[in-house]
C-alpha cells in the first residue's frame, strides 16, 4: 500500500480508471497520510500540571520503526466565557515551539498550540524518541528512504495530530479552529489546509507551492535523482493540495521574499477555490517575529471564527488606457489606497519597488501607471484599523503598454 501511495500522479490518472468501481474518481487523494488515524486524539503527557501556558508531549508518527513524541506548548484563552476558538501555530525553518506565539493568541481570546517539528525538547535538545530533524537531508534527501521517513511526512502528520489533540480539550470549540504557519510552517499550512477539512480558516505566511519551479530550494530538488525528485514533487509540494482547500485563506508575503518569489506565489493562490485574500507588503522582512506580527492575520481569523469585521475585498482590476481602476467592498472604512510597481526584470527577490498614492472615490480606486516601459504592479487599500489587502500583481509588457496608451 505504501508503494501505491508514493506515486500521486499514477494514483490520480490511472487508479481512477483501474478501480473506478471501488473508490470513485472524485475521492480526494491524501498522499501517504492516513487521515483516519491522524484524526484520532493522540496520547498526551503533560509537563506542567497547571498554568495559563503548559508544556506537553504527544504521540507522533513512527520514525525508523520506533515510536516518537512531539513537544508542544498549549495556552488557554484569557477572558473568554464558554468554549473558545483556537489556533494551531506552525513554525518554520530553524524554529521551535514558540511559547510567546501561543501567549499572543491567548491574549486575543484563543486557545493555541505550538509544536516543535524538529524532534526537540523545549530547550532545543534532540529527543531520544523524537522525529526527524528539519535539515536539507531530512526535508529532501531522505525521500529516497521512503515517503514516511522524510521530514514533510512527519511534519504534516504532527500538525494534524496537534489539531486532533486541541479539539479534545473541553474549553475549545472544535468547530472554530484555524491554522497559521510561517515560512516552512506556511508550506505545511498550505498542505494541511488541503488535507484537513476540519479547519475553518488558514493563513500561510510567505510560503506557497511550485518550489521546484522557482524557490530557494530548486537546486536541491534538481540534485535528487529523477525518481526521488518526482516522488517529492508529487507528494510534498503544496501545489497538488491547494485546490482541495475548502476554507477561507489569507496569503501574507513580501514583494522580495528570498524563499517564495511572487511568480510561484501567484500560481499557488490561483489554485484556491475557496474565498482567498492577499496581503502583499513591499519589502516585508522574513522571520518568525515578522511573520506573526501582521495585524491582518488576527483580523482575518477573527472574521471567520468570531464573526468580526472582515478585511476589505477587491473586485477585478480593469485597465483603462494609462490608468487602472478597481472596485472594492469593505466593512470598515478605507482610508487610503496605493499603487506599487517595479520596472525591473530578472530575479523577483532583487527587484526595486516603488509606491505611489492612488485615488479612492466611493468604492472604487483609480491609479495612473508610470510612463516607463514594462512594469509589474498591484494595488492596496488600508482601512481605519491599519489593515492592508492587495490585488494580484499584474505584469504589463512594454508592447502591450504602448497599445493601451493609444486607447
């Protein structure tokens, strides 16, 4: 059965024909993960007997034929009556179970769990019964040892197990749980959002799919054998999972992110069929602290899990000669709008971006494009809370720009 699970493309294209009567072609493929098993509440061992934030260990997936444990921090919500909404917090590369991250959400009125996904204890020491580390070897090369020996398998499974554990706590409302992850944690959030339909909202920060096309890790993937590279892409790139996301999702990124450039970012969010919102910021820095800081994350989650006022939503951007026009809907008054553009080409990470004010007239925005040759641009609006949302970026080649200028 593991051999069958290793080839996603074969399963999708061939198995639907071969065993159509048995499973039906419309059934969602879940890769190497057994969701039925992962949806069960894992065994838990509490480190702290009491307190607003407690350490714990829960059972992870077998690794190298041995049982594993995962360390996590759990924070109870502050000043909430009845069952509370909750969040699963997924760290990125070089990260850990961040206690302060759970505290941040507890102060917002949420229960929160943040787990370590590198097989370590709260002091950063390797556990004798921990899962795989999160180096390049475990993330990529170990796929040659089998799908269930590689880090992405364990990381995804342990995020879903944390969700199952969180749902079992008496103070948590299991129908109001969201997930957010930063960098590699955002990568995991993209995969989990397509697998675990129990989540009600998701916010991946920085991350996306199509890592094999243009990302920090493209050369690492290219150095794998052709069969291992295909195996990794088919099972562990987020792009096959994103179309299965059924919850509202907010994508947060910077224009020059070193790991997840805007071209593959756009390809990824366009796969989403559920409501999606973008928050792209010029020059956003890449770190855990910068990744959990944007106020748009809490506002977006609140709008789904606590019936808060949602972020603004754009309508289609329409070119009109040298001007672009778009409409928007906003529950909170929009105070300003802006046009962001670059005339550079080459690596997305190295392009210089410029910002100019755009005009707000009722529920419409007008911006004049600069008279340069070719540009890439997007629009943003900022509401009275200081929350920013953006349009998709548009690429306007020089020849098309000249034709539009004549209209």
